[in-house]
């Protein structure tokens, strides 16, 4: 194992705390410990911090504070958002693209409905809009889910071009996209996860536009203000501070990352029998996935780790099992030997060059070991 510090290239799974989040979290721990539902001084302090966090996130999303709620995670936000839409409409059917995050797939499977539909995508991972609209028009469909960008290959979805029946609401999973690209404007409910943009883990966001029919699908009170029990006020405030800071620096960071990923895409494509997947331009700036023939994903991850680079393999939702990716399968891409590289906000050009060299060496080593 390399004795040099690891270069972390798995920020799409989770990223380090943004400095703004760290500073805010430490300051808020002394003031945000109390129950914000209580009327004593400490409770009012906590309520003030929580309301401030909601207001900041709402401003970042371009919505009203009363349209935003905090959940226990991004997955929790998806489950509450999607199942809450179907519970409010009384129609259990859920339509989604074939490349959605497992949180969406699990929510759809949780409700036994004969009208669930998984809509196909093209070789880049872009959903078939006509098929999506047709599936949404089926009797009994209560909601449609479409991600803003794919968490495994980075492809952006044409969300603003979606044409749905007026009675069918659209949930947009923005977990992979928020903080990296402009979000679509066409949505009724939107979800995100703070640890993806540099906030603390354990903070999800669910936004529901006014006028959208939504109800809490789980035991508890209705409304976005009190979801999932006692709120982690300091974490919510830190998440809001991180999002504000990330959006302020996004243009500069995204431009640099887009160029760096372009170099990785070119280096990977130059290797024999390596397929770079996802859309080449309509993509997240910081993420690239490629599949290597004649090599296992776990082998590549291990060889790169020995060279000091931390990357991901397997399905982005269930990587610990190294199960074949349902996203790559839906795209018709090679599911064996896949690697996902996602840059941090401070990844340097020198680290990218080092990774490209290490990748070529790692693939050659694995294939030589196999006698190829």
C-alpha cells in the first residue's frame, strides 16, 4: 500500500465538509442544542437557527422557506417526497427512468401497484421523453421521478422538456446535481443530500412547491417543518452555509473540473478495450465513469488504492456488494470492470495527471497478471 496520502476521487459518494460548513457547525453546536419547538430561550435560539437554515436553502433553490424541509438523509427525502405525492393523489403508480438512484427504485417497489413503469434510456443514459410522457398518462399513475443528473455516469437529464399530464406531479432528484450545475426549473418536488455538496451527513432536503398535493406518507404530523423527529439544528445550519458557499464558487470550480474530467476521459479512452460512458458534454463537470474489459472493478479499485488514489466501483447505490450497475445495464454499457472517478472542489491538475498515469499502470498490471 502506498505510504503517500490518498488522493480522494470519490466525492460523488460523499465529499469533505466545506470550510464554511465546518465553521458554522462548530459555532452552532453551542446554540442549536435545544428543542426548537419549545418556547424557552434556548428553544427559541434553536428555532431561529433552524428557520435561518431553511431560508438560506430556500434562497439557493429559488423557492419560499415554507416550501423547504429537512430530512434525515437524501434517501429519506426521496422516500418522503415520492410516496407523499402518491399518498396525496391516491394513485400508487410511479413512473421513473431506468437509471434513477436506488432510493427511487425502492420507493416504487414499496407500494404494490400494477402501473409502475421504468422508462428506457439511450446509450448516453438520457431518458426517452416520449416514452416517459406515455407511461405517465396511464391510469393510476400518481407521480413521476426523474433525476437532474445521473449519480453514476454524470449525464444530465432534459427535465425542463418533460411533458406530463397536468394531474401528475414530477419529483426531481437533484442529489448529484445541486452545487455543480444549474437545476431544472420544471419540478413539483425536489430532493437533495447535504453530504454531496460539502455539508454534514444526515441532512436531506425535500422541497415541495406550493399548490402541489403532498402529504407525509409515514407516521407523524403533516407538513415540511417537522419530519423525522428531533431536528439536528447545527447540521442543518452547516448544510445551508455549505450550499451557499458552494454556489458562490461554482462557476470557477465547475469550469476547472470540467476540463480536468475531459483529460481523464481522454486518458481512459486511449487505453485498449476501455469504454468511457455517459454523455461527453451534457454532463456533470466533476464525474466520469469508464468500463475496463478483462479487469474486475474491485481489482482496479485495489490497484489504484495501492498507488494512492481512492475511486469507486460497482453500482453507486450498492458499491459494497460490487453488484452490476443497473444504470450501466440500462444504457447497454459494459457492467464489468467499471470505475467511477469524481473530483473534489480542490483536486489539482497535478493530481489528475498522476491519476491518469496510475490508471494506465494499474490496468496494465491487472492484464499482465491475467496473462493478457
